[in-house]
C-alpha cells in the first residue's frame, strides 16, 4: 500500500539498479550498475567496465591511440570528478556480461593448448 501519495521507490530513484555511463574529468568512461549514492552525488557502481584512451601526441591519428579496458567489481566515484552521466536504455544487455564473454573468448585455450595463454608457466 502506498502511503502519503508518494511514488513507489523505483520511481523516486530512477537511476538505482540501472546501468549508467559515467564520463570522468580525466577522460575515463565507466559503465556500471548504480547501487548507492550519497547526498553530495558520490556514486557507488558495481560490475563496472572502465575504458581509458591514451591520448599520446597531439599529432597522432585517432586509429593509432591506445585504448585500455578493464573490469572492476565495485567502484566509488566522487561526484566532483563526474563530467557527464547517462542512464542506459532499458532492455540492453549488461556491459559487464558482454565484457566477461569477450574476456572468456580471449582467454580460451587455442587448439592443441591445454590451458589459456595467460596461465602458461614459462
């Protein structure tokens, strides 16, 4: 039963439990599920994928720049570093699931190998 005419909790907090794309002031982009936030706007995201573009020389072509991607289980972001914040469209598959699937394909042993290359003992 809804008391006092207030909307249900999910309508009050439309970003909680949803996947967000957060652009940070240092150029990183993080996509993760919002699990909590503090009054000042600090965010707590779970199952995140972080992307960082290494700019390098100003004369470099975009195709030659290095991009690093990593998975992070839990990430706290102070709001003062948030440049932009976007809620992902409902119904899209979670970025964490896509990232994990790609990682499994990369780490899968090739034909004739008994273990993934990253686990080989040299």
